[in-house]
């Protein structure tokens, strides 16, 4: 009933730029999107696999003296979220700290008529480009992990009921 999800065959660049969604965007420009236009869910978001993982992790938590849902969340996706988050935070911090330095150097060299203005302008633009290139894929990754947590918790609640 659903179309094959183009995210599965998309290249890394296409995923980073969301170019794999261009067909859906074009349909949305021409008319309202209907159920037939929507893609099938990603393979890693299928509730069977996520549900089994969460069931196993929760059963391990129940063996301990003090079971914790937060510990289960961490065991499920904590290391990947923390590692990607730390790398993103470091790069973001470096870019945010370098931007005023590059801007100050650009203004100072513009007033002095130095030849280093191109270096500072390039640095300033590169900081902005790096920020733009990394921000949306990072947010997509975090939302993706959040979706997995919601699916896993829903499956646990469904099994309990």
C-alpha cells in the first residue's frame, strides 16, 4: 500500500541534505499529500525489532533490585546518542567560538586594508557552512532515536496491557 522508502537507498549526501525527500516535496507543491504518497516506515523503525529489544532490556532490568526505565533507555540508545551529541557539541562550540574571532579579524583587516581579509572571511563563512551542514542531520538523528524510544515504550505498554 505504501511506496518504498527512498531513504534506504539514498547516499550519505542525499540523507544529509534531505534530497531523498524531493519527490514528496514536489507532490506537496502540486497538491495535498495523501496516504498513497506516504512512504513505508524505515526498516529500523519497525515495532517488531524495537519491541523485542526493549522487552529483553526491560526483562534484564526487572532482575535487578531497582529497575529503571532511564537505565533501559541508556542501554538501548545511550552510547550512540552521547557519542554523536558530544562530537556535535564540540564542533558546534568550536564554530561558535571562532565566528567572533573571524569577524573581528575581518573588520580589523578591512579598516587596515590588510591582505588577510580573505582568510578571515573564508573562516567566517566556513563556520556558518559547517553549522548548517551538521545541524539538521543531527536533529534528524535525535528525532529518529526519540521515535525508537516512543515505539519501544509503546510496545512495552501494549504487551503489559
